[in-house]
C-alpha cells in the first residue's frame, strides 16, 4: 500500500523535495542517493530549459540500477 507524502509548497526541484522530507524527519539522508539526486536534477533542468527545447536537442534519459530497497522508485516519485 502506498502512502501519500506531502511536500513543502516551495519545493519545486527534486533536491528541494528530498531536503524537505529530511527536514520534516520523514526520511533520513542516504549518501548513496546523492548522485541520483544530482542526475535527476540535471535531467529536470535539461527538460525544462526553453533554449534546449528550441534547438531540438537530443535529451538522454536516466537508468537507475541497484539492489532492492535502495530507494530507486522513491527517488523517481520525487522527480
């Protein structure tokens, strides 16, 4: 069963949402997730950059791989 997580209304990017959950003691920071957060943030900026959209730039996706229970789905839900 999935639970609903409410984010800070000012949290627009993945990192801000993640930090909001840490500050509200909903989750604990996991250093192993930091590189994924950086990659998701970079992908978000690329997708929302109007200059890149006008140039029809090829945008690479992101593939997450890891052991069960490491937070892959959770991080994608933040995205």
